[in-house]
């Protein structure tokens, strides 16, 4: 499967879930596939950009 088809498949999944998938998302996903950028690194960049702290993402273990 080509990179464009993979990205389109991911975009379709986002649309089915009514989630936004804009040009920036498309670029990030393409970078992950083309540059062999790890998903963890891509998520880390997005978290920094949108100022998401690690504590906000953690769930209570109680």
C-alpha cells in the first residue's frame, strides 16, 4: 500500500469518527511514513504545540 493510500485510509477513519483531519494532520502522518519518524516523536511534537501536559492525559488509577 502506498503512503498516499495509507494516509487516505487514516483520514477516512477520522471522518467516520467525526474527528478533524486537516492539512497539518495529513502532513504529520505523511512525515511518520516517509521519514520513518516514530509515532511517539510525532505525538510529542503535537503535545508540545498544543501545550498538552502529561498529567492531563493520565487517568486516575483508583
